[in-house]
């Protein structure tokens, strides 16, 4: 497995090259590159081999996700979406749906997954998109905002109300009634294809409705988001590694007042903080992935903890890295400038800092009181 | 799927499930109490329950079986585990 992981990491390093800054400024990654990684099964590498996937553990996929995240958070965001959608299909789909869709998701087709709506962000129970069965079709009506990867996707997994509960439906982006408009100038992850998606009387064959329909909304959302949280957390480890590398290289070589920046104690302190943050985030992510690989019930809260620790550390330390590089990094497209903007979004996505803290407080009351 | 886990009796399954819930909620439960109506059980906990059942009894709860009714009471969970294990051994 480690050979396979190294080969995959080398492939991504080669494909990304020095283009991440340009993609950030252009707001677009060449779609054929994303498809290539999809066809290699690398956008959702945990899909089991029996469905055509790589069958990687969460720990291996985490290491890979951090590597991609250190190069380009937009590309890493597309991985998170593809992985979350694949996980939702694996979890909620019937045997036939799993076989059908997972082969597509590991064969080069691209997918996004939609939760957030104009009136439903942190409170996803306020979702108003509806999914209903009408004879031999399933009908979807509603709107999704900030749907990651929708600007590239062939398919969308759309979560909505279904009777008293919730359901997820697989919607081809070329179906009648689907409209996709890119978020014009996102603060971060600018090339991740974030879009507003309109769904107007979208009619699909019944088998587009994933078989776990009717479960409670909170259950469905928590299940899908748990994968996303682990993935985002590892992506933040990547951001921290990129910042650590950029800051130490700069501090070791740039001279001011007759000595390298690293010889100035206040700057050296920043380097120590960056290292601590990168190490802490790595350890907490490893813990979440081990819980996932062991199918431990603890994984639900471990994922929230990992996401929260990694995102807050990435946001704080990306700011530190910009401080260390100063004018050398204060330019759009620069690795630390991207990190600074991308990391801030990671404090919002897949459970904001505030939501994470509420969940963790609830967990603390349950286990420690 | 083949499994090396021993065959659990219904009362053993019930004991496992009750112990897990009681550890996490710090209170005792009747096997027929609606866990979700009580307000003591969150969606995070519901997912933990699914994970715990899968791991302890070597089953996979996916698709249709994820509906809340299967997790509403300890009795319902015992029936779910029983059915999934029987289906598994029948394959």
C-alpha cells in the first residue's frame, strides 16, 4: 500500500506542478486533470475494490489528502466532495445503486454533494428542497448554495426533505430543470467549482433515489458530513505543511539586520508555533482516521475534533506564515496567500467552529460530567 | 461475508445494546422506551449507535435499514441485528 500511496502522491505532484497559483487566479483547474485523478480512483480512494475503488484505509487516504491539500486546496476540496458523495452512496444506496454509481465515481465521472441552502446553513433541519415520488419518477425541487465541485460535476447527490424525513437523490447535471451558476469570486478555494444550483421540477427515474430514503435529516447529514470532516481536517494538515515549509525556507534564507530572519527570536517563535500546529493537527487527524478504520463509534466525535483543531490551527498559522513571508507572500496565488484565504473557509465548511464547539460541548457533558 | 463472531442470543444482543446506550447517556433505559422521543439521544449519538451495532455484531447497516424505526428502541435494534445476522448466515 505505501508504494501505491507514494505513486499516487508523485502523480499529483507532477500534475499540479507549479500551476496551483495560476488555477487560483483563474478560478479553474483544467477539468481533464480532475477527470484523470477521478479515473485513477484517487478522488475517492476509500471506495472498496469490489466497487472499482482503491480500497484505501482512512489513514492512507488521509496522508494522500494532506499531500494534495499542501499543493492545492481547491483540488483537495474536489476530493472531499467526491469522497463524501461516494460515501453517501455506499451508505445509503441499495446493492445495485452502489455497484452502479461507485463504478462511475471511480471511473472518471465527477460528483458534488449538496446540503446548504439559502435558508439552511448550520441549521440543516431548515432545508426546504423537496424530493418526492410521483408515479414512476422522483421529483426534486429546491436550491442549493455553495455546492463544491458543481462547476465540474456530471452528477450531484442532492439531499432534501422526503416526507417526514430526508433522502438523497443522484441528479445528472444535464437533467432538465437543473441550473448551475458559479459563485463569482469566492474568498478561498477559488478553483473548487463552488456554485449555486437550481432544481426546478427535476424528474428522474425512481432508481435515482438512494434506497435509505426516509431516515431522519440529522442522521443522514451527520453520516455524510463525518466523512467530509475527516477529509477537510487532513486538507488543513496539508495547508499547515505548506505554510511550515514556506515560512521556514524564507526565514532561513532572508537576511535582515545582519542575520537570517530565523535568528530573530520573535520570528523563530512563529516557526515553533507553525510546527506545533502542524504536529497537533496531524496527530488528531491520525486518531480520527484510526477510529474510522476500526469502525469505532468514537469516530463521530473524533471527526469533529479533528476538523475543529485542524481548521482553527490552519487559519491561525496561515496568518502567521503570511506574517513571516511578509511582502514575499502577500500576492494572490502565492502559497501562503492561498493558505490564508483557503484556511478561513475551512473554519466555516462542514460544521463551523461554533457548531463544532457545540457538538464537542455536548460530548464533554456526556462523557466527562 | 464470513464471520468468526459467536452467535449471540437475543438477550445477549439486548445486554450489549443497553450497556452501550447506558454508558453514553449515563442513565438506565427500558428496552421499549423511544430513545429519540426522550430527547436524550442526538443524531451524533444515533450514528454512533449504528457504528457500534455494526462493529459489535459484524453486520452492515446500509440503505433501507438506516431508517429511524430500526433504532427507536432497544427491542427494535435487537430485531434488526437478529435479522441482519440471519440474512448473513443464510447467504
